[in-house]
C-alpha cells in the first residue's frame, strides 16, 4: 500500500503571472514528486498540490522565498485517509446489520 | 437495497451489487447493460433507464473516469436511485423517461477505482491500470485518450505523467467501450461527464480554445443549470468552455462527443468544501448529489424539449 504519512496538500493563491510561471516550472520538476490536484493556470484560480513529506521543506522555502501566498489545506493526508477508511468500515457494519 | 447507505463511499463490488438490487426493484424501468470489460477484465455496466422501445433518443451520463474522484461515482449512485424513485412521481422525470432513455455509467474506470480501494494501495490514483510497453509506469489518463485533438496541448506523452494521453486515441478499452456503445446506439442527444472537484460546469472545447458552434446556447443552458444547482446550498459554479475556464486539454470525452454530433455535451467538476479536494468526507456525498441533481435535471429537461 502506498502511504501518504506526513504528506500535505497546500492551497496556493498565485497573485501574478510571474507566480503562475514559477509554479508551472515547479510542476515540471519530477524529482520532488508533486501531485497537482489543481494545476497552475491562472491567478484567478486556486492551486492545490499534494506535497510528499520529504519535499515539504523545499517546497515551502520555494513558496516563501518567492512571496507566493499559500496555506496548508490538508495537514496530513494519511490521517484523513485513515478517517475515511474507518468511516467506510462503520457504514459497512451498519449496512450489514 | 433498503440498507444501502448513499452517504458513504462504496467499493466496486458493493456498487455492482447495489445496481442489481436497483434493477430488481424497478424491473420495468432499469436494466444493467454490459458494455465490455476493463483492462484488468472487470465487467463494465451502464444502467439504462427506459420505458420502452429501442434506440430511442438518449442521454449519456458517466462518472468516475478519474479513479480518485470518489464523490463522482457516489453522486452517480444517488442519482440512479433518484431517477428510479422519481419516475411516476416527479412530472419532469416521468415526462423525460416517457420520451427518452438515460444511460448512466457509474464507474467508468473500474480498475483505477479498485486500485484506490484495495488496502488503499494508492488512494490518489487517477489513471487506468494498463501496462505501457517500454515503461515502468502504468496507466493512461482516460480523459486524454478520446479521439478529439488527441495528443495535442494539455496532455502528456510521458507514461509517468498523470495526464499521459496513451499510445493512441482510444487505446484504453474503457474509453473504447463507451465509444462503441454510443456509436451502436446511435441516438444520443446529450453526453454528460461527472468529475470532481472545483465547482465547474463546462462545455467544448478543451483541445482548442476556439468557440464551439453552439457555444452561446451551451453557455446559456449551463448558466441556468448552475443557477439551479446553486439554489440548493448556494454552491457557486464557474461556467465556460474547458479551454477558457481551466486550461487547454486535448483528448477529452466531451470534445469527442460534441464532434461526434452530440450537441449537448457537458462536464461537471463537483464541489469541494474548499478543504478536502479528492478526500471529500462522506457526509458531503448526499448534499453534493442533491445539488448536482438540480443541474442535471435542468440540462435533461432542456435536451428533451430541444432535441425533437
């Protein structure tokens, strides 16, 4: 099973075309294995990106040093997945009753 | 069937078994149409809602083409139940089904969907599970694999990319199964694809940024549908062509259907509450489905009154 322990989803609010270009360049860097849930296309739209735990420091430094506003949308993806799994289990129990 | 919890996420087996119970409960209205097998040989079924006749004008709705977008099939399950329950009780649904059929494909990408469920091997999986010769990466983005501007901007040629378009148009059997059903039935008037998330209601084109010939009408239908949706919980949708409101993306399903002659082609991106993305909590399924139903109903009513 692929685990997502410590992975975070950041919501980024780009404020300019320059921000968008920087984020598009970030999207192309395969080594940090970012998973863009919402791609950088326009400063009118939010950008959501799942950042693996190991890449978090680098990505946060990148955003901060370029003054790109962002906040943590999901603090720990794995935690949420475990909650989801528990909910499914509970609903299955209810259904089987 | 009565114990099925529409406010919960379900595995593929649970959904298929529920489909059987829906058919059993509405034998004269609902049938389960096998449309082929997935890459990993899982059966694919569309639910057909029909009050009789063959090859009548029809509306196509699919969900779950991207595996991790769980709220999309969950919404389709609720919708299937709603259509069946409302026939004979709701004037709009009754009148629609008295003259048209609805085909609803709840899980368009069964292999990917199972992959996201099986011991949570990868809850974030988006693509199909096909093996790509010469690559260690698996899967094709099935919404870049249709024969509409295939391989153009907004799709990747890299098999490891989340938006890999595949070796050729319709290389994915899941896509081919839908194309073949649509072509063999031959009388579809509307094609609606349900995705999540980000609250968008879109129409062609995605592979190019030029306006579709019917863009004014499609925009007007979509705007009204989005207003109907918003009337339930105030959820705000953006409306426009794929290219203009998100980005250029080639090989998408509704571009194919539109170019094939199915004028009323739309794609939904269902809601998030702004906090969960693909991990929308299960308690949001029923509200999401309820509001989406208003938009779907609006589009279907419009199609019925403008297709003859």
